[in-house]
């Protein structure tokens, strides 16, 4: 729409443009506060955190994805390894080696690291499909891939063409089975556009 603005020459065109630019934020801003669109947006490698109008919504999406990663990563119990047996020859940094050996991994830490690696990688080009990106992503992003499979789905809703099919089922019945296709089309057209005219 920004690219089209300089090409508009008529007053009516400018009025339509102004109306649409005012209505679009009202119409679509609420999607940013819903969890599913938030996570789906941040999982899209073209957008990541840059796909949000509001910084707070971007931060909330990051937290939601971190929690998803935490719940998706395997919760393996890391047994605390025993420190290595001291060798006859005394080394200078044995205390450090013992601390590293005892250090246990945390699933929360793994989730934060995986998320940071994903977000710090460059965004994908505009023409890269999100599902194609996850098909060829490295094995280290396996958890993100499984989350993307859950969130990149087609939402179920009633489209205009679907409601027209429903209306056709109401117009054509057993008692009106001999209607010609042209008449059926005209009846459906009149029915769907009845709000444009007043017969009273």
C-alpha cells in the first residue's frame, strides 16, 4: 500500500487509501496479542522478532516460544557424573576439571540457547517459504521444527465461497430440483447481495 500511494491520482482513490490505512491496524492488531499468531510469526524465519508492530508483543512471543522449546526439548535426567579419579601426577587445575565434570545441563538453559541461536541467525530472504526453511534446517533445530509443525497450520474458517456453497444447498432442494443452472446462479446472486437493495 505504501508503494501504491504515490500512484493514486483521484480524490476518491485517496479517500479509499486513507480509510484502508486507518482500518488495517484496527482490524489486524489484535492478532499480535494472541499466542498462536505470535508464536507462528516468530517461528517464521523471514520475520522472527521483526514481524511485530509492538515491542512488547515481540517480547511476549519470545517468552512463549522459549516455553514451547522448554516443553519440547527432552527432559532427560542428567546424572551427576563423579569427579575423575585423581591421577598420581598432580595437575594445577584439578579443581576446575572437577567443577566442569560435575556441572549438569538444564533443559531451560538448552531452550534459551536454542532460541538465542535461532534469533541471532540472519533472517531468511522474503521468497523462502517457512515450511521449506524447516525442511532443510540443521539437526540442531529439531525442537523448533517440531514446534513449527504444530503452529504452521491452516486455520479453519468460513470463506465467502464456502458460504455460497451452503446457500446453494438451501436454494436447490428436492422440490426445486428442476431449476436450470442460470436460474440457480441468479437466485444465489440475489440472495447473497440482498443487503444492497431494500424490497420493502
